[in-house]
């Protein structure tokens, strides 16, 4: 056999394997529910932002299953976590990691796949992507490059906690994780104090006691709900004022459980009494001691309901008075 004929034969064999592999890949684009196999159907090219269960794997939607089975690639935080979900439904789609530590390097590769016409799903370990993860940067980059982006909604720890908390839900603010250091955490809580909405924050088990204590000190006796392990076997919802919830973690006799994922839902502030100028001055002094002029003005205006221009003028007057005091009270 001549070298040319050998080359042609090898090319032919390679083409046959490629076609066979493509057929096999098409065959596995299915998912299983209760022993019944379903075809994923055609999935549009582009980026699909897919919500996954926050604990109970039965909370996946039918559309999410079809999307995960039908796309060419799934970008996920932890391949081990997402693999457990896919194994439950016999989905064989390839996985690639996309998380805080590799996002800058992984994002261009995903964009190149999208440019080549691929359908890619973006998932987080649990819940809806882009909530407390770097997914928004991929969505923004995909949009900027002209690629279609689709939302496949589903489970969300934020909304699940709000639903069971029994607190006002007409207005709410998701504030993410509080800072781990106490000084920064207390400053953040002060920023949130005057917001006229139910607050929702995430917290870890090791920091839950300290966080609740700081929330009680910074927000006062507001009602709250601590939601732990939502939709999972050991789901727990504790309700009470912030001080009593904080005490339940400070008191060893009550032995509050700190393992698992936690969401704190906090009632909005009650309507404050009209602020007096002297009250605003005192709040400004406190705020200026730990924040910039701009941030202090915004914080006090929000807390008191006074016009921002008025608060700014008071802040300037206080700053001038303080400077003169530091100079010994003399002028040139």
C-alpha cells in the first residue's frame, strides 16, 4: 500500500469514527425521570442560565432537565456537585468548571465555544446562578459579544426563605453575605438599617452567632427568621426577634445547630419619628467618624428621611467646626 493510499484510508477511518461519535453524542442527549427516558429536543445555541435545586434534587424543572441534557457543555462551580444532579437524571453532558478562582481564564474559552455555535448551560452549585457568584461577568461578556442568553428559572434560596419567613414581602433587598470582619460587618449593617424593606442575607455556620449579635445591636428588636438547610432533610426555620435568635447561638444550653446553609430574613424598620436637626447632627458625627463625607451624608439622609442637601450642609458645618476646634479655635 502506497503512502498516499494509506493516508486516504486513515482519513476515511477518522471520518467514520467522527460520525459514529456524533451519533453516540446525539443519542445520549436524553434524561430519565422515574425510569422513563425523554429526548432533550433541540436546544438553541447560546448561553442558558439554569437554576438548579438548593437541596432537594426533585426541585429541578422539566425545562432545566431538557436544557442540561441538550446543551453541548455545562459550566458549573464544582463538577462533583453538578455531577450528582446529572447522575440522578442520567444526563451525560460534559462539565467544565467556572468559578471565582478560574473565571478570568475560563471565560474566553467559553466565549469561543459560543462563537462557534455551541449551546452552553451555566449553573451554580445550588439555586439560581448570578446570585453571589461570578456568573454575571459571563452573561455580560456573552451579551456584549452578541450571543443569545436565556434564563431557565427555578429554585432560589432567597425566595424560598422569604416564602416561609412570614415577614412582609412586598419590598425586599437581598444583601448577600455580610463581611466576615466585625468592623466591616457593623458598618454594612448600619448602611442597611434605614432601608424600608425586608432584608435577606446569607451567612455561614461558623459566623452565624456573631452576625446575629451585630444585627441585633445595629437594627434593634426587629422580627426575623433564620432559615437553615431549606428543602433538605434537616430543614429548620427559627423565628423571633434578632436578640433572641442571637441568644440561641450564644447559649450553649439551647445548642442551636450551626451546620448547613443559612438565610436570615429580617423585617423592615418601623416608621421612625420625624428627625430633629440635633438628631441628624449626632448621627452625622458618628457617621463621619468612620466614613467619608459622601457616605456619611447618604447614610444619615436615608436613616432620617431629611433632604440630602440639608444633611450635606449640616455635615459641612460640622466639618468646619471640627477643623476650627483642632486649630485651637483661632482664625487668621
